[in-house]
C-alpha cells in the first residue's frame, strides 16, 4: 500500500504487485546505436546507424522487465548534439511523460555529451516520473558490447518506484548517477562515468535497483525553468584556461554576440592577467561571466580567486564548465541580474 501511495504522489502510475511498468524508450543515436566493420573494433566505428526497433529486438529480456515501446526522436552522434536538438528532445519528453500509460522514460544517447543532455533535461522536465538516460562505450557490433545490459538496467530503473522524484538519472555500467553530478572521465573504458566528490546514487544489482542517496539540489518539478514557450536558447560559450592563454577567443565570442561566457579557469577558477581585462570589458557590455574550473572536481568559491562582488561575476559552485553553460543559458531566459543568477547556481 505504501508503495502505491508513493507512486501516486510522485506522478507515477500506482501498479499492483508484479505488474510490469510501461516504459517509453526515446532514441537519439550515439554509440549504443553504432556499428563497426568487425566485432573486435571498439574505436573508429560509426555512431548513430541502428534504429530503435533493432535496439529493442537485440535485448529480448526487456519484455520481462517492462512493457516497452520505442520512438526514434533523433539519430545523431552525441558530439553533434546542440541546443535545437535539446529543445526538441525535452519538449517530446514533456509530452510523453504526461501520458497515463507511461510510467517512465529511457533515453538512449551517445556518451560524449550524455552528462550535458541529462543536466539540461533535469532542469526543464516537469514530472516526477523516472527519466533515465543511458548509452554505451562500445558499438552494438562489438564482441563485448555494453549497450544491451545498459539498456536493460535503464529500463529497470525507469520502472522502479524508488526512482520517482530523484531527477534525471544516468545509468551505465550497473551504476545510477544524478545527471547534475556525473561526468565522463575516461575516453574509452566502460567504467568512464564518475561523480567526483559526491558519488553515485546507487547500483543495479542482479536485476534489483538499489539507491543509497539522493541529490539535494532542485530539479524537474521543483525547477523554475520552463521551455514550453521558448523556441531558442541564448548563446553561451566556454573559454578554456591554460598557461600563456590570451583574450582572442573571448573577444571573438563577445563580438559574435554571446550573452554569456563561462570561464573554465585553472585551479579555483583563477583569471589570467592576459584575460581578466577582457572579461571585465565583456561584463561592462552586458555579457554575463561565470567562473568555473577545468580541474574536474570541487566547488569554485565566490570571491575566492577573484572579487566576484566587485567584478559582478558569478561563481559556478560544483558545476563543471559544460554544465555551467547549460544553467547559464536557462538562467538568461529569465533574468540578466547576476545576483539572481548566482542564486540559481547555488540552487541547481
């Protein structure tokens, strides 16, 4: 009874014991839909060639895990994912998740930008029903393809009542992670997805979904961001910090009309002497500046390596540069007030 009550309160369908969940799989391409010339080729393959029907047919065990349906929303390699694709995918997710006969959604996606798509969806999807994004590090033709088990695990998580209300989840390699926190950490290995500092949320163990913690940051139904009436996102770009860096890239982005810039600084978001004046000039022109870090873990402290109050900059907290870009884009659909934007970075 308690499980049924929790499911109802979360927006998920209340299911009788033993009743299979109804899961919609939205496919977007990626390595999980990729093919290679031989079964031993796990690099240099072609991504996004296999359709959703073939993906589902390759994992017959899915029929025992849930009532599964599939839809091909996109067919792209995830390095080519862009704002327009995100908007299309998010609006489709918001449509499908409202259906009474859908208990949860699984999205298949390329791993290169899976963390970015996941975080974008985490901020704009308006449902507490489970939303799970998965992919693979090896193409479908590989002798040790990880796509089938990742898809199976993702369906189990999407059909789990325990996954409701936890935001968008990333499931690969038997691990469940929060989309906000997870990042790709290795170029080729199947255990590439890690959550620095904060850790994963749980595991899929022998077909059982086990959670150990939840994210404390706001998401989905508690998010203030709504793309229902938005057709495009403001342009925000990232400049990367390194020894001997210069202001050329920053000046080019500002000249191109960027509304925001994320500085992926060294260390705790430090600003190089050669670039700091350009950032100050950009802010005076109305461009919002967010200080993030290239390090890969740890928070960027406000007023730490720069006087953000004086410069009117924003600190990214624990968001890496690519995720800071996403939050800044969405923030700019609502406000240009840096104090409000800083609040958002501390909230999401």
